[in-house]
C-alpha cells in the first residue's frame, strides 16, 4: 500500500463514526464460557488487549471496525463458533479503541497493521475475520504474512477508505481532526 496511506490517521473528517450495536437476542448475550485476557506490546509504549480461548489450530482472529471494540456481537458469535468446533479464538482492541492504548484520531493504518501482526504472532496459524476497518487491516496483514494465514473472511470491509486518504493528509501524514 502507498506510504502516505500507511501513515494516515483514522479520523477521516467524520467519515467513520463511533457506533454501538443495538441487537438483542442470543448473540448479544455474554459468552457462557471463560476467556483469558492478555496484553500485548506491538511497539514500545503501545498496548493491545486481547481475549482468547484455547483450542486447536488454526486460530480464529477477529478484527473489529473503527469505533467498535473486541467484545461485540460478531466477536461473540465467532468465539461461540470456534468453541463449538474446538478451535482457538482471539479478539482484541486495536490501539485507540477499548482497553488498548492510544486515541482513535491518533492511530495510523501502519500501527493497526502492527497490532494485528502482534496478535497473529501470539495466535500462530490463523483465520482472520475482519469487519469494516478490521477487514481492511486483515487484508493488509494477510498479504504481508501469508505463511501465518489459513484463510480470511471479510465482513463489509472498508476497502473504499484507501483511495481517498492521501488528499486528506496533513504534512505529517495524519488526518486532521
């Protein structure tokens, strides 16, 4: 991907806004089995908080969208799917989201890819499941690390985000807030 895109932040003048799932029903219920939480450090001073369940390889890795977080309806459904089949699963908060370090408007695409790579290194052979911005990051991560990827599933990936980024960047490669 172009270097100017890799260093841009995600606050694209309101194009992506925080949202909350308002779905009810079984998929909205908390998980009925325990998860372990681990903090990873993709770069000095940066933290990425993960939840994971043990199981066989490949590991399902959920990558959430902008403004979302690791504990949502989609990640719970994926964890239930993995658990029912005896597979490991990981979900995490990108930097600037949830319990991980950083602010949403100060995180670059390159940093989010580094977060995903840290999770991939933690997880081993994986199937990436990316939603929205997480789909974009899953695409870049899979392309850069094919030896660790068994499959990729994209849910409404934000691939259209890339072409417009360059025209919004400031001199330092960030999107103005």
